């Protein structure tokens, strides 16, 4: 059991190290992500827009991906592919004009 715990901790440290190379340091990425979301919700409230959980979640995920790009390596194709995918989800679940 102790060996499994040690292997798990090593695996977690390795994952964090790998993610920092692509996503940037977590504390920086988290700050950028929260700031972007604050701006989104500030103006959504300001313009008295109705909330839609599908749209809000897609936008939050796009902003999350943008924060990873800003804090980390913007040459990671997966970041951009993810943004494109999240941008298409609201139309899949909602009627769009």
C-alpha cells in the first residue's frame, strides 16, 4: 500500500510538471482564468442578459482554455482545438439563428 501511494505521488508530481510546460504555473493560470470569468459575468449582468447554463459553461471553458494559453505555451494545438470544440457546443444544445 505504501508503494502504491509513493507511485501515485510521483505520478502526480510528474503530471503537474508536464502540465506546467503546456498550461503554465497553476497559480498564474488560475488568476487569469478567474479574471476573465469576472469580466464575462460583470458585463453579462451589466447588459442584463439572461443566463443560460449551456452557453455560460461553454464560455467559461473557452475562457479557461484562453487562460492556459496566456499562462503557458500558446503553440499547443490542443488548446486551440478545445476552444473550437467548446465554441460549437451551444449550437448543438440550443436553437441558434
